[in-house]
C-alpha cells in the first residue's frame, strides 16, 4: 500500500512539473532540467507499462500452449505480433521524448 501511495505521489509530481517545463521558452535555463527530469520519468513509466504488458502476453501464451499444444504455432505467431505492438509503443514514446528534449 505504501508503494502505491509513493508511486502516486511521484506521478503527481511529474504531472505538475511537465506543463511548466514545456511552457518555458527555449532561453530559460531552469526549464531544460525540469524537462529532462519529466522526460526521464515519462520514459520510465512507459518502459514499466511495456514490461508489464509483455509479461502478461508471454504468460498467457505459455498457458495457451500448455492447454493446447497443437495450437502452439498460431499462439506463437499471435504472441510475437502482440510483443511487437507493445515494444513499438515504447519506442514511439522514446522517439517523442527525444524530439521534445533535444
């Protein structure tokens, strides 16, 4: 329970810092650091979500193959496609963060 409250507090802090960082002009010195911190937290959250999603996909695929070994090929193909989509979302997040920070 304490971890969930701490995670919520960190997410709220990032949510409050990000708009201020994006609202500053390019010449402002302090906004650059805030933007980098917010981008780091954003990428961490995206990577965490992608890792959870990939774990659930792999777990479900293993359960499906264990229940029906004859469908292993179709399950494997669907699993790989799902993993590709999840990883693509994480990479798009990284690309957007790089475009905003750099």
